[in-house]
C-alpha cells in the first residue's frame, strides 16, 4: 500500500511540474571573449559577466585573446580561432556537454566567425557586436592601409611590422602590427565580416544578438536585425535583444537576458 501511495504522489508531482528536459544531465560550457584592446580581468565588462554566468551554474572561461590590451593583435585570425579551440577543449575536459562561444564587441564578431567554421556548437552569443571592416566607415578610412598590408604580404613581408590605423568605438588610433595580422582582421572581404559569418553559422546552432539601445552601432545600422542577425540560419531558440545603455555596459546590463537564454539551451 505504501509503495502504491508513493508512486501515486510521484506521478502527481511529475504531472504538476510538466515534462522533464530531454537532456537534464547536459552541462553547458561558455567561452566569453573580451573586446578590442580590452581585458578579461574581473572588473572588466566580460569579467563581470563571467562571474555572473559561473554563479548561475555554468562552466565558463574568459581567455585573454590576441586583441587584448596587453597582446595588441599578436596572432593571425587562424591562430586566434585555434585559441578558442583550446578554450572549448578545456570546458569539455571539465564536463561540458554543450558549448556556447560568445564575446563582446570584436569578441562577438570572433564568436560569429568561430561559429561559421566549427560544427557542434549549441549556441553563439554576440554581445554588442563590433569591428566591421566591411562597413563604409572602415573602408573609407583604411583602404590605403589595407592595400599597404596586402602589398607587404604579397611581397613576402607579412611578418614585418608597419604603422596601421584602427577604429575603436569612433576613436582612430595608430598601432604597429604585423602586416599579415592587420590584413587578416581589417580587409573588407576577410574572415571577420559579420554578415558573411552570420550566414555561414552552422545549422542547428542557436544564436543570440544582444545590444544596447545607445550603442553607436544602432545609429550606423550595424546593430539592427537586418545587418547580420537575420542572415543566421533559423533556430527556434535564436533571439535578438535590445537592452538599455551603451556599448561597453551591455555585458553587465544584459546579463539576466544572457543567462536566461543560456538556461534555455
């Protein structure tokens, strides 16, 4: 009689709770990449998000990427993707069964580039996406420098450094970079073009684009759904979100929305 009663109570409990997730034992691992000339420190925008995502129960890593403040674009695009591979491997070794690759600003663009080149991701997370070498603002300012970098690469001088321009949230700066690295990241037909990468994200990958309403990209039509989000292969859990605030604050202001999306995967 007691066994029947317990079975009946369990059945009622399951009925009231609804169906259990099909993959209740899955563990989501998240790679979070910082922005251009930024850091992965605990007080940085991506560092604060990393802590919140970890506190929410996810496995998470926030590697220092080649475009950090200290590294200053010290590796090619291909080498940067290999570093993300290492972060993914690290998460899997810790028990992650689903992987989400995300980032802030240029880190978001890099996450999209990674999702376009790697199979098996559960999701790609683009937070206040930045770095648009295809945009007319970039091409107008830096076409001569891209041509200079190409000429150096074609002449077998890709490993030599030159002075090249950069545009970071409206600020134009000059840096010494290897020609092949500048050409990788800044040419308008290169591997960091968001609309192209969006269209090539692997089918079956959920996608989140989250951006602040005061982000400069919104004024320049690089934050709207039509720029890249609508080009991603459809997925029932893909979302486009606008939150309050500007570019730098989006990882902090949008953390609740980001965590809710991660929990939905």
